C-alpha cells in the first residue's frame, strides 16, 4: 500500500475537512487572495468563461471555487434522449454495469447496491450504463443535469472521506461506495436515473439548488428525503448542485449506448454528449 494511502486511513478525515471548510470561507483579503492565487497558478485555472473573470473579486476562496459560468458558456448537446456530462472534468470510468457491478479502476469493481445503499433501487440498474466524472481543482465545480428529470428522492449516505484522485481510486477498494455521498434519484419521461455526488477529504461540501447545503453536516445514519410532490423538475443541462472544493459525480441509467470514443482520462465538459438512452 502506498504511504500516502495509508495516511488517509489514519488521518482524522472529517476534522481536517472541517478545518479546510472554515479556512476557505475566511474573507480576510490577504488570506483569500493568497489561496486563490496559489490555485490559479498551480492548476492554471482558466477564468475566461467565468461570469466574474477576475479571480480576486470573490469574497472568499469558496466563492471563487464555486464560481458560476457566463451565460451561454455551456450548452447541452443532442436531444432529450442524449445523456450529457454533469460536470467539467475527466472521465474516471465509463461503460456498462456488469451484473450489478461498476468498474472503479482496472481490477476493482464496486456494486450499485453499495453506491446507492439500497439493493431494491439498485435492481433497476443491474445491467445499465454508468459514467464517472472526476473534478480536479482546475475545473468548474457546479453539477448539472445529464437528462431532463424530476427529483423523487435524495439519500445522504454516511461514510469516509478518502481522496478521489486517480491513485486512491486505483488502490482503495469500494472507494465510491465507502465515501460520504449524496445520491439523487430522478424520474424522466424515458425512465429513472441517478446522479450520485461523492465527497472526498478536504473537498466534501455539497449544496443543491433545491435544498441548499446538504453536506456537511456529515451523516451518522442514512438520511432519506422524499421529494415527490415538491415539483423539483430540472431540464437537461440545468444546474443541480455544486461541490465546495471538488470531487466525483456518477451517473447511472437503466440502459443506454455510451460514446465508445470516451475513455478513462478523456476530458469532458458540462453538456457534452456521453451517450444516448
């Protein structure tokens, strides 16, 4: 086991994440400008598509990190049957669900039932399709709808906060089914689908457009919320949530043909075609 991975097992993950959460909200100008400048330089953040292109104009580092895009910067490709990327980032894995198992990395699988924390709900995706998108610190960190849909249930699943960078994903078994996450179940005119947002160490904040901040607080038990009748309907390509810092988004559909040109490490952008129902 890599030493860096061993440290993650031993580290007080949620305590560290709380400290970073507070630090990234501090509005003292020298501090927030220092953090913003470091990230812009190290990760070569492109601000040309941001609604506010001046990185130092934001009140805090968190405001900079969760920045919005200018109107028209992203458009959903295809028609209502086209599955589009929910985030800017890189493909971690993409393909078919194999008898209820999702490919995490070469030689490692995890189960749909484990990800959703619900074997009954997982049954409909037993032989479905999935796409896993990893958001790096250089990326735009808002999450958008891969399809038209109405929110029917959200499930906040407690867990660890391992890093979701490529090396931990390759080394830590069942990582996406172990980390704290928010699983969102949608119904569309073409059937159900799932968008799962997975937290990670130092980067575990999740805020939705319908409910505000969800994570933290970190869950002690599974928290289910029924949204039927609330009228939370979102169109394909619409913003649905944001990561405070970055992480991973997993899309599940019961069926679909995925773009075979997309491979692990392929760069994708919000609205880009991933495949078709």
